[in-house]
C-alpha cells in the first residue's frame, strides 16, 4: 500500500499509516527513515544517467525546442490568417449598401464569426507560448548536465525540482523490510518498464548507536584472559578501535567491557608464582624479609594487578631462600629483627 510521510524532531519518516488506520497492520508494516531511502534512490538515479544518455537528452531538448518553435510559429500564422479574414469581413460589411438589409445582415454575421475565430486563434497562441517554460540555452544545459551530482546537491535546487526529475525517470519505489532485519530492500521500477532491487543498511537504532563495536568485543574476548586492563586497553587503542562513545580505551573502559560481556580477567598468579605473604609463610619469616630480598635483587618478582608482587617460586628458589635464612648472621639488623621467631 502507499506509504505516507511523517516528520518528527525535524526528521522525515515513511510509514504505513493507512494500514494502521484500517487495523490491518502487520509486522512487515514498519517505519523507515526517509533519508535512508532518498539517498539510495537518488544515488541510483544519478548513476544511471551516463554521459551518453545526457547527450541524447540534450539532443532531445533541441528537438523539443524546435517543435515548440514550430508550434508557436503555426499559432502565429493562424492568428495572422484569422486577422486577415476578420479584416476582409469587416470591409465587405462596410461596402454593402444600407438598403440591402438581408445582404448586410449576412455580412455582419460573417464578420462576427471571423472575429470569434480571431479571438480563439489569439487565445491558442497565448496557451502555446505559456504551455512550457522555455529551455535554457544548449551551452547552459551542457554545463549543468556535466556535474549532475553537484546540481542535485546544490542549495539552489529545490526538492520540487528533485521530485520532478525522479518522476521523469522512475515510475515507483517499493519497500520490503522484514521484521528485525538490518537490511532494507528497495525495488525501483523505471518509466521504461525495467526494474531492479537495491539492498541498503538500515541506520542503527538510538540504543545501538553508542554500543561497543563488535570488533572491540571480539578482540577483548580473545586477549582479555591473558592481559590486564591496562595492557588490553593499550592493545585495543593500537588496533585503532574506540569505545561506543567514540573515545580511546582506558582501564575503566576495559573493566566495564569485562563486566558487560563477561570477559574473565587474567589469573592473578602464573603457574608456580606466589605472593609475598605466601612466600613469607612458607619460609617462616616476616613479609619484610621477602621485601628486603626483592629490593636488593636477591629474589625475582614482577608487578601484577594492583601493583602487587608476583614471585616465581620453583623448588630451587625456595631452597636458596632457606639457605639464606640458615646463614642469616650476615643479614642487616632490621632483617634479623623481622625474621626473629620464624627463621629456620
């Protein structure tokens, strides 16, 4: 059925208002943003007009101009002929003797008929001249047709002119929109009888416009379990990806991404790693002893989430630490105090 136009918030929509009014609306009767359809149809129209077709149109314009000139000349000749006939009838009437009343009456009727014919010819001439506005000069037409997209988008081209151009070449446009589909099918039937179908992407809904791009989610799912928030943010930014709000990723944005899409964080400790407290408890020393070893390069450690130490602690490292504790007579005094009561 024919769709109607609705405007809301200075934006146009095509919708099935008649189906809604007749209570025969179905899920296929939907609202479509007019700019989505207009751009696709206008683009196809401009693509279809090739330079060869423009040349044919200019030749046709010349022919139309010649036909209009011939029609106008024919109407002017008809006016001249009617004026001549009316003038002859007038002279014949005035040349008649008054006493010949029957002849005078006949000549008067003929004169009136010729005057009526003259008025009709003059009216026909006026209508012929005003029927179609004269075309611009051929060179001006060629200059305009050389850049049809620019002419179409020019602010001096009114929507009425665009619609006239569309109706000249396109018979009708049919929309097919399946419920929930992101694609919109546009059927175009040309005035020549040919038809074709376009597939265009429907604009995203307002709630989808600021949604995190799928590429970001896919990369986060793949690398998130291996990288912390800072590292994952750096990798997302290096890949040229942005948040749904159009900003670079930071730790807070990555943390929200993990929560929204249930992406696990990397384990706090790699296999074989312990925290400072776990190492101290295993060795029976205070945490200060372990921090002293780390600060003086006697025990390797790395920084993890929360800037906490992660200590690789294989058996050989544990054995070396126990040996160091057993020979702790050379340790500084503060370490001896911290290790008192727990050192082996």
